[in-house]
């Protein structure tokens, strides 16, 4: 696997080391993931990142939170779509309250070994 070296400021180096420890990964894995994502951005997005970074740390923090929210929302929507298929029911439109409750219990109970 090719290896590249980079020049880091002390703060970035500390963040890489902390993140690697939190994720039980090597610092090189953190750096590779960051570069991989960066290279998948459009040129316009990379330019925007550089402009935001030039305005200072608070702007970078704010943009990072916004990007994090977008990524988590996308993951959540995908999980909901996946789970929605598993929650199909055959209840008729005129189902009674008891029928709805029984179906809700059936759909949310933990499977037993006999299932």
C-alpha cells in the first residue's frame, strides 16, 4: 500500500491521535479516511472548505456541525427506509383498536428461539 507523508500543525496532530484512540484505529487510518472523503468532494466543495477555513476556527466548527447533521440525517433516513419494509402489516383500514394494539405488540416483540 502506498504511503504518503504530510505536514500537520500541532492541533491537527492532537485531533488525529485522539480520534484514533477513540475509534481504536491507527492515526494513518484516520488520515486516509479524511483524505479519501476530501477527494470525493466536488472541486466547488473543496474550495468552500478552504474559504471557510480561512475565516477561522469558529467557522470551521460551525460548518463541521452542519456537515455532521447532514450525514447523520442521511443515515437515519436510510435506516428508516430499511426498517419500514420490515414493519409491513396486513391490518385492514377499519381495524379495531384491539387489532391495532395486537399488531403493534406482534411487530415490536423480540423474536423467540421458536420463531
